[in-house]
C-alpha cells in the first residue's frame, strides 16, 4: 500500500488501461475507474494565480493533464479533514506553474457540487517526494495543494497548506 501511494505522489506518467481499482487513503477499495475521459467533480479557483481549473478524482497524469486531481479518500470541500489536490507545473494546463507566488492569507476556493468553500493560505514548503505525511488527515478542515518542484523536475514537491475560512 505504501509503495502504491509513493508511486502516485511521484508524478509518474501512467499508461492508460482498460480499468483499474482505486484504493483510498484508509485502505478501502473504491469502484473501478475506466479508461474513459474523467468526469469533473468540481473546480479549483486561485485568484492570485489566475487559476480556474476543473477538478477530477485521482492524482495521476490522466487527471493532471486536463485539470487538477483530488486525492481519493480525502474529504469533500469544507468537511473536517485534509482535502489533498495536485496538479502540474509545466505540462497540461499548468495550473501550479506560479504556485510559489501564493502568499499567506491568499484565498483558494474549492467548488464541489453546489458547495463553494474558501480556504486561506497558511503555509508553503518544499518536501521530498516520499513525504506522505502531507496526506495525513487533520482534526479541522484543511487544504493541501501539491505539485512537482522545481519546475520540470520530480525531485521535490511544492506544498501549499490552507485552512477553512469562517
């Protein structure tokens, strides 16, 4: 399980397959995911970066090439826990190309269904690609964005942390 999670966080190109079974963070299996084009489950809006991207369930190049991906098993926007969203910096639509320009206090909006939830940036950091603690669930409503770092490399991850705005 740990090896699978590390591979998913490694920004590796995934070859298309007929179908695969996803595993959530807590180890439960979810329904099969087909090779059909993913269906958007929401949007990620970051005014400072000019980002207004469709959000898909999954954290592979399949989702990142067409928008941003939500880590399976993380909570819905606004719920208690840590919603984890990843995206590309230098390929696809490049939603996180300028992620380093985010500042403490900037607003990030996550839209899921009819729910529109705002988070405030509290921290940013650079971590190793094996830093799985970024997906750890929290006791309050938090948001974690991740992308490869530096631009064009998979040597590290750029992380943005944000908390729910009241």
